[in-house]
C-alpha cells in the first residue's frame, strides 16, 4: 500500500518520519540527510491536497528534555520545505490536538519527541490510540525504526485498518532490499565488514546461502582467519564465535559460495593513528601486532570481485578508516562500487559506517541506493519480518 492508493485530499496525514539527526550544542542540525530523505513523501502529500502531521523520536531522552526537543529542527525543516511548520509541545493530548485538528489543507505540523513518553518504546496500545487522534490516515516513512515494535511504528497502524501506507522512503527501501534479496542480477556479492562477528552473525548465516560471493572485512575477518587455523597476533577476535565461524565456512562450501577473506592486512603495534604500520599476510600476523585494514593484495582482489558482480550489497567498513593509514581498504571498496554502478551493477549501501565512508569519498550519488537504516537493514538481511513493515501489510 502506497500513498497513491489512498484518498488523501482534505485529510490529515499522520506521518512517522525519522528525524533522529545529530545536533550541535546550539541545537543546529549537523547532518540533515534523514530529513531530506523524508521530503518527497511530505511534498507528495501536500501536492495531493492533504495536511501533514509529522512525528518522530530524537535521541534517547529520559523524560522531557530541552536537549532532545524536536523544536530545535523546526527552522531547518522550514528552510528545506519552503513552508512554515507549526510545532506542538507534546505528541499526545490537548497540546497536540489543538495543532493537528486545526490544520488546514497544505499546512504542516511537527509533534514533540515521541520518546518523551515511555509508552512509545513499550508499544503501549492506549498511547498509540492517542497518537492516532492526530491524523485521518497513517503513513510510515521511517525505515530506521521499522524493526522496532514501538507504538508509532507498529501498534498505531491498527487504528487505520483501511487508511495506512508506506511513504516514498520506506517504499524505496523495500524495493532496494528486494532487488538484492529476492530477485538479484547475478553474480550477487555481499560485502560485510565491521568490528565484531557477533553483531552480524545471523546476517552472515542467512546471506551465505543466498549470495555467490561473501566478502568479509574489518575486525570480524580475523575470527574467520583464526577459525581456519591462521595466526592473527593481537587482532580483534571473538574466540567464542570461532565454532560459528567454522560453521559458516562449511555452509559456504556446501552452497558453492565463495568466501573472500583479506589475504593481507595493514597491521599496527597499537590502536592509534600514530602507531607503526606494516603489512603482514593475514594468517601470519606477528604477536602484539593487530590487523586494522585490508592490505594491498586484498584491496586488489576485493576490487576485482566487485567489478565482476552484477548486484552488490555493502554493510560495514573494511578497516578503521578514521585512521588515514587504515582507510585505503574501505575507500578502495567505495570507489570500486562507484565503477561497478557506472557499468550497470545494482549497488546497495547501508549501515552508518559504510554510509559515512561513501559520504567522505563524495560518492553518495554514485551508488544505486543508500539505505537509511542500520539495525533495520541488518534485521531484514537476517530474514526477519520487520514490525513496522508488517503493520502496513497486515
């Protein structure tokens, strides 16, 4: 169900957006990517003759707090939209209804932080019903919270059995993930990085049966190298995950899935930007040295794997790219994705660090799709049903 399936003219559209954006100490928005990604939905609703009531969380407040008030983003939102935005000092009760129920066609309101109420995270049905009073129809456009069974993302949809839909952002996220997971052009390559195997274990277990090649980088690679009998020095490993890593390697072999681990690594004698750096074979790292990035041979091999693929999913960096000496692996992959996209491959990037790397490289417009959801994307890739999506489809 999408916006085009609803009768919206003259009605109040209650939209769950993800305006959980970073603010500086003065309350100025530092990165407005999430706000910008919501604009197509807001504009489509206004064009269709609706009024728009926006609701979101911001940060992790413990009760009401000026630090986490969404009032701080109103002027920034107005600048992006070119429209005035009314603000309600609460998301439920009279202060919210006084604003939302008096909106005229084409007007916009923003409700105060949902997480000022504990009932939001607990998925309280009565609270969801109070939120529902702010709209005549419900639009979920917050992929970043779609994996949460919260009042505003899953429970509220029950109050709009015939009048609920995906916003354009959430619709795009589902489409992008479906292209990768349901009907990909092959070869299909998944690039999974980051520090710990444990945080992405279920993702790896699910992907290894679906992809043609699985590329593993970042700190998690060393648990797999250890599982294969390699010597990894002082590199980050999760010894309790070695058995599960072996099982993934065995499952890959039985599914004819090629596992790509870094052949060599940039290693440091301490975890610091001013450490001494040398290159070791990844399975022969000397004692007291730690792998912090994929090495030159791995960069070449990983880039080649990207260039040979027709569909590519990337979640997680190849190393500690915040250190200049350990940034080449991640940036090599980012540039390889750019080149593959130019050649017609479908490239999907998700996860905060991967998106950050793409942005640092200035390549945000050079991949097919940039996902806005870290945890939500991972749970989708694990094969889980996301409550915020299921609530619309139900």
